[in-house]
C-alpha cells in the first residue's frame, strides 16, 4: 500500500529553467532600455562638450571630441544674449500657464459636474479648436489684437500681454479636455452631497473639487508652460524686439561669417533648463493626470 501511494505522489518539475528564462528576459529589457538611454543622451553629450569649447575648436568635424581647452566663455556670451529673452519667457509662461489652468478647471468642472442642455455639443466645439492650425489665424489674430488694443487703449500687439492672451485662448480646448476627463472620475455622490448640504456651484468647486485636482493642474501647467516657452511662431508674429522670448533670441544667435557653435549649444542648454525643472517638479503627477478619465466619461 505504501509503495502504491508513493508511485502516485506528484512530481514537481524543476523551477530553475523558468527562473532562468525570466532572468534572461529582464536582462534583455535592461539592455534595450540602456541602449535607448544612450541614443537619447548622444545629442546631450554633443551639446555639453561643444558648449565648453573655444570658438576655434567648435566645429562639426570635432563635435565628438572633448575640448582641448575647457572654457566657459560661450556660456557667458550665451547668457548675456539670452537673458532678456529668458525674462520675457517667464513673463509669458508663468501667468499664461496659471490662467490657462484656472480657465480649464472652470470649463472642465461645468462640463462634467454641472451639466446643462447642449453641454456635449459645446464640448465638441471646444475640441474643434485644437485642430485649427496656427498659420491659419495669424493675420486675423494680428488685426484683432490691433483693433482691441486701440479700442481699450492698451498695447496688445507687439508686447507680452498680447502673446499671453493668444496662448491662453489657443490653450482653452486642450486644458478643458484634460480637466473634463479628470473630473468625470470624481464620484457624482460627492457633488450631490455638497448640494444637499447647501453648497453652490463655486463652493463645491472650491471645497470638494479643487483639493483633489492636483494631477490635472500638473498636466495643464506642464503642457502650457512647455508650449509657451518653446513657442516661436506666435512670438515672431505678435511681439517686437523688446518683447522677444527665449526662442526668438536663440534663433538670432548666429554669426555673419562664421557660426558660433559653442555659443549656440550653451544657449540651447540654458533655454531648456526651465522646462526640465518643471518636469522634475511636477512630472510624477503627469501620467496620473493625463490618464484620468481614459476609461470613463
């Protein structure tokens, strides 16, 4: 009887091959990720080493070589040329992104939690604004800003305020979409409970909705700040030399006879630092806020 039971005892297959296969798969993924990181960092390497070269060494034929003489002269010149543009870019991107976030939160809240007849049609019309190309509205936009500025007695065209207005208006569709998709994930029972307690629309927004809106605000601020900071087309059309942001100043760093590659590389790094800081500070909220509402609403 004992022998019969022993013959029927289950045999466990060795787990070593499965573990080896899983370990090999992880190593393959790790190698691929490191390869992608290396490919991504190659331009950064060229930027950095070229920015520390003197003008005599900053040449495309020596782009991969380390500097024979390390110098920060290109950084000093680049900062001197870019400083007014960086200040203008902050005057554009900081208030513009905050205003866009505020308007997007209001629109998304009304379209998701305080619905009214025709809300879906209005939301669809908002989304159509995302597909209007910048180039198609340039001339009417310039004429509109000149006429509105003359009527109000303020300078919209040619200055930072007009550029902020253009970006805020153009950003309303995407900001509304992000906040609307985020707010549909908030349980309707919370809104109904606040109504029962006597809270109105704005009170509910302030006390219930805004405290949990951090990820959505992070997405919109990153999106709008990056869009405004990197804008070139609106900046060229709607501002003058005294109001040019970083991108226009960066485009103007060029020599008449020779190209100052080291200065251009240093300026490119300086121009990209603020957006990198924004991603570092708010990046952990980005995917969470961006994916909110993807499976609902």
